[in-house]
């Protein structure tokens, strides 16, 4: 005797149930996995903010006698997933040269990455780590200096007649060429 409550084709209904369950399960797993991969790879698609122009000071802050002054570089920094607004990212020496042109030098020594000091009594730059010395323009002053190159000059732009903007960038130390870091 045939049971009238049993469906005529039970294998077909079981297949449809299992196929729908597999499709829904796959969708439930793939959505978070795709989101995780997107978050993980996000820093790779971002563009580096290095080398952007940063407002440093005004012309009134620079003495006209050609002696340099040290200024911090403060900018927003993006490092992988972290955003740090108004962070000190370095420092520069700014000075007015002949004709009122503004020159900028990175304070990091190209030899080993130490910070260079300005000696006002000798009117030169001096790295206390390995005794490298540089003249006012940043060129190597002593031929016995261990530094492989002159101090790293940076692009300067005066905007609105008084604002000093610098394209700040760090460079790898220990190389005779300026290699952006």
C-alpha cells in the first residue's frame, strides 16, 4: 500500500534543500572573507604622502644675515591603518641666501642618520656622531668627512609673498646618491 503523505520524488527535494543550504552557507562565509581581504590589502592601494609640500614658517622668521634656523616639520601622517594628524615628522634648517632666496636642508646627516647641529661660532653644520662637517650651503667642508654626500637639500617655495613651504622628504643614509626613503 502506498502512503499518500510521502512526496512522489523525495530525492529531488533533498537535493534542492542541500543545494540551497550550500549556496547560503557559501554566501555567509564569502562575505566576511572578502571584507577581511579588502581591509588587509587596503594599505597597499593607498598612495604614499611623502614629498608633499608642508607649511613651515613665514619669511619674517628667517634672519637676513644668511644664518640658518631650525624648524620642525609638522604634518598629518598616514602609516598603514593609522592616521596621525599634526605629528612631528622631521626638521629642516632654513636660511636666506644671497638675493633673498630661501634654502632648506634636512637636519639628518647623510652618513649615519644622526641629527646635524649648526655651530654659530664656526658658521657650519656639524654631526656629532662621526665628526662630519658641512658648510652653510650643506656641502662637505672637511675632505676627511665620513659623509658620502652633502646634506640633503629640499625644494622650497614662498607662497603669498611670505609663507615658506617645503617639500619635505627623508633620504636613505650611507649612500652617495640621494635615495628617497
